């Protein structure tokens, strides 16, 4: 899922859909996670899906380029590789209350052998089902020189006909191997291989060996809501896994989960296809902000409810940390405490001139103060060096009292207040008033196609103004607003033990089934 760097993500699914789909229109690559209008739909009709447990799929997926998800042995074996630590992995999966593990064959050349010889039989004894996750051609980097060879699903790499045969045979040996899935199915040039004819041949191979083996593809929102995708592939797959990415390529806005699932269901149910929600519980390369336990809980609240209501077939928690490593670079965090105000534009997301997002609150003015001063700390470590687009602003009663282009001054350093004077005298804006509206905003002076940023404010202080939650530790203290889904404001509270909080959140949600 979004394993490679921006080249894969940037292309997303648009070019592939344009090349292979015969009906419908693909979503823009700049807006892969568009929100749909909610639809009132009944529960999905009952179909014969032997790979789906009666209470739905509750799975975790280690992902690619994630942190703390690979449970491997501490020391290499005689072959020089650190293999999957099957006993420890099984223990963590049981603690997470999963009934299914999405086993990714990608990181090490030994992954397939570890699955066949060790993990599949151990998981069967533990009552855990297995999906075999394979990488598409865009995520396979073979090279005859060992020091240049990258990750790939080995040993069969991009020979998915052989993979079909081998996965199906494994599923006959171990009945808990119930499905397999292809990541980033139509990203980049993958559609050149994954034609309808090729998928049909794959399906013929697997179904001739094990008719009960399911095949899923990853389908981002633009693909999952495109009728042409189902017209082309609907009869050669068993279902889709939909990765939820908020309204615009983020992992901090859970407000569109139900609406997006309902929009996708209108198409999957027409083809009697299974639908699985994928929640990002760990790092996603294309998201500016790391997910928090609060966000994960909000997504899973909807996903698990839809599973219980049989509207979808289950949930996959992607990137859930199993080893306790820290998820974020300290340089991305707050100046003090655990929280900060993050004003962001995600990668591959276009903005319009005048777009903005802000956090604001009503502030009480002390009438006895001889003067009034406002201090804030700010920085913006992610910027493309292009001036004239993203502007940080401070406003009082919707009047701009300070602004700075994200390219101004020392972007990677925390700066106090105005670049030249530090704290700012705001007497002329508040004197004689009982209350004022204080806002911190990211404003788009010009619209731009793909220019991500993370402009942040933290550690406020003042003279004569009563600011609640000056450290942005309590999201409820601030009113989030704006005029666009393309620019986001988030009081991002990320605790030092956030990965463990996320683990406990997923475990609690999965235990509620």
C-alpha cells in the first residue's frame, strides 16, 4: 500500500484506468480519496464467500515502508537472513484479537518459505486465517547485483500465473490460507500486465485447484467508485480492499468513512463482490501526519459497525505496530508537550486560490492590561521552495495581523512570532473589546497542483489575553474551519506511546466483534 516513494503514488490509478477501462471516468490522481454523498443502502446480500469468517474479517497488514510491523528474529540464520519470528508474531496477533493476518511476501527473499514452512501451519494451529499479499510490478525491484536488488515478491516475482498455482496449492495444504491479494493493482504501468485476460487465466488456475480461494485487489477511491473498473475486472476478482484516505490523501480525517463505503457498495453489490475497508493505523508515505489512536478509533468505529451490519465483509488495520518502535521523527513533532496545530496540504492534492483552513477560539480580553501582546512559535519543515502559494497567517476578528510565506526564513527551525520582532503588539486590534476571535490559518495565495506542506503553530503566550489550550494539547478547545477539503487544519496530539495506544485501540475494536 503506497510502498514506493512518490513516483508510484503520483501516478496512482488515473493513467492505468484510462488505458484499460472501457466505461466510466477515473478520478483525478490529485484527488484519490474524494468524499461521496452518503447513500442509504441495505445490508449486502448474502453470498458464498468461504474465505470470510461469519463475524467478518478482522485483520492486520504489516504494509511496506512501515515502522515496527515486521516481527523478525533478532539474529540472522545460517542463510544470512533474519526470518519471521513466528511464535512472537502469533502471540502479538492473538493480543490484537485478529482472526486473519495479511501476510506480505515482499520484504525478504525468505518470506515465502517462512510462510509455507513455519507461519501457515502455526497460524492454523492458532486459529488465524491467512491472506497472501503480493506486490505488483511497480513494487518489484530485482537486480542481478545483490547490492542493487530491491524488494520484490520472491521467488516468482511478477509471474502471477505461477503465484496463482503456488498460493492455491498452499491453500490446499493449509486450509487457513483462504485468500490472496495484489497491492496497488492499477498503479503506474501495472495494468499492462493485469489485463482481463491475464486475471482470467489466474482465476482459472486458482479455482481449478481450490474453488474456495478468494482473490482481492487494492482499489483506491477513484478506482473503487469507477463503474469501468468493475466492467473490466468484476468477473475475475472476488472483492476489493478499499484503503480509506480521508477526503484528500490524509490519515487524520475520519469524517468520510461511511459516505465513501456507501458509494463503493453501490458498485460492488451490483457485481456481488466482497468489500473490505483498510484503515491506516501506521505510517503512510503519502500522508503528512501520522495517524493517532483517536483517528484510528473513529475509522474503526464505522468499519466495525458496517461489518456487524453485514454491509462490508471486514476491516484490515494497516501498519499496526507490533514491536513498539517510535513512528515519527522528533523533528516533525511539537515544540513542547504532545500537541501542535498542523496546517497541511497533502502530496498529490491540488488547491485553489483562496482555499484556507484554520483553528480559532474566542479569547477574553483583560480590560485592565496596559498593553496587549501575542506570541507564538511556528515552523514549516516541508516545502518545495516555491514562493507565493502557501501562507501562514494569524488573525484577530478575521483581520490578518501577521503572515509569512512558508518559504520565508528558517523553515526547519522553530521561530518565535514575527520573523523580525518576535512577540507582536496587538493592542490596536483588541483594546476596548471584551472578546476577540483568534485564528491561525494556512491560506492559498495561489492555487497549485501538487505542493505539500506542514505549517505548524505551537506554544502560544500572551499579555492581556486569556488563551485556552495555548499548547494545542486539547482539540476540543479549538474550532476547526475552512472553505476547502484540500487544505486541512488539525490539532495533532501525538503521544510518546502513540503506537501502543493505537495497538490497544485496534485490539479493543476487534474484541468487540
